[in-house]
C-alpha cells in the first residue's frame, strides 16, 4: 500500500472545502439578506438530501469494493456545484445548489473517514495522525475565508472553492484504495447490526448529542455577526475551534483506548454542556470567538470515540456503510432538526435563552451516555467485538 502522506494532503483539502460549506454557508446566506428561518430552511432541506445520498454512496462503495473511485466522482461534482452555489444570489438557486452539494460533498465525509480508519489500521499508524490534517485544513481555511470575505466580499468564495476542489480532485487520483473487506457482503448482517439493541442505543446517543452541536455550528457565525463581529472574527472563531482539534487528533494514539469509548463520549458531552452554558452569558463577540477553544474537549474526542466504538460493533464488510450511518445521524438527521428548529429558535428567543436551551440538550446527552456506560461498560472492558456470533451468522 502507498504511503498515507497523500491521504493526509487529501484530508487537508477536503476539510478545507467542508469549512467553506459548513461554517460559512450560513454567513454567506446571512450576507445575502436572508433571515435565520430561511437560512435554516435552505440548510435543513439540504440535510434531507443526505438522508438518502450518504447511504446510497456508502452502499455503492461497499458493493463495488472501492472508496477512491467513488470519491473521485463526488469531488468532481462538488467542485462544479460549489462554484455555482457561491456565485448565486437567487433564493431558488441557493436551495437547489445547497441540496446538490449535500448530495455530493457531504456524502464524501463518511467515505473519507472510512478510508482514514482502514488505511491507519492497514499501515499500523494512528487514525489521528491522518485525521489531524483534516482539522488543520478546516482551521486554515476558516481563517483564510474570513479574510477573503473581508477584503473581496462574498464574491471571493466561488473561485476559492473551485481552486481547492480542482486540487483535491488531482490529489484523490494518487490515493491508495481502502483494503477490501475479508468477508462477502450480506444484507442480513446489516439488518442485524441496525436492529441490535446496543447499536440502537448508541445511535440514539449520537443523535441527542449531535443536535445542539449542529445548532451551534449552523448559527455561530450568524450570532457573531449579530453581536457586531466581522467576517474575519468569524474566521478566527472557527480557526480556534478547528485548530484545537489538531492536538487532539495528533495525540489520539495516547488517549484513545479500546473499551473506553463511552467514557470519552460522556466526557465530551460534559464539555459540550459547559461550552454552551458559558456561551449563554457572553455578549462580547471576541470573547465568544475565544470560547471556541473548548472545541478541544468536544467534537474531536466525541467523534473519534464514536467511530472506534462503531468499528468494534459493525460487521467488517459493512464498515463504510456503518460509518455512513454515523455521519448521517451526526451531520444529516441532526442537521435537519438543528436547521429548522434552530432557525425558529434563533428568531424566537434571545441569545441567552438560545444557548441555555442547547446547553440543556447537551446535558441530556451527558446523562444518556452515563446510562449506556453503566449498561455496556463491563462488556467494553471485556473486549467485546462486534455483534454476537449467534445473531450475526
């Protein structure tokens, strides 16, 4: 297998594109004069697309035994659609192109993460040593886009997206594909995995924790603008958030241990609560931007632990699909709820109440993660791997 160096570069570029889409699309829409409700409608509608798009591309990848070729198709289409999205001002076109970008660009996330994890296992390196470059790309691009918008306006986003997309496509050609699964694909096993009690409880936890996180991700930039922050401050906020992830992913070989995933998820849920609770009392946009450093204890720990936990319980041949289910919940289903409900909530209450509500949701995730830890903790320490053989065969 080729060196994972090119995969690290691809992670940098892909997550740079994600930064432009996830973090700055709401800011772009806000700059177009759209209300929070309309912003939520556009992003939420795009989230509906991911409900079938991500599983579709995951199934195609699993069935065809390739991730790289699927990524090539997706990055090619994403580059074209992304350019058209950020060159549009019509409400209808913004809805259409956002839906298409959810269909192509967001579908790449679970496939990229699956390629990262399987390559790390095959090469004997830590997942974090690869994923660190994704966090770096997200951080650098967040900072860059903020200043691009400041000096060139929103019109500078379209050509920037196109350039990064073209380079990503070229780098994707050089990637080694993920190792093929050692067992044949069986639809029966996927059904047993999805209906297994532990799996269902785990997926419910992911959804509860993801909703407040996605609400914050969607409207943080809009709220910073409301408090008086400029585009460069929004870029700095996301730079701090994503930049802190670099250290966490880089040291994942040290802190990530099999059998400790649920404890780590509970730890991250606690800091999600602390982060949003503190946000409720801050009215200075600079202080709110600086508070994003607490990301170091939230998303990277939560998502890395969730991926490893998933990979211990999902049948080997359905790993890409299982990863898709995880991403679908965290970025798709929860994103829909966060966009629609978050937009309505943003316009209905003050910023103080807004953040207290999502802090309460994170506290619920903390309690539920502790419940799961008490139920499945002993099984984890016992080294349980996958669905019990009696039900998987």
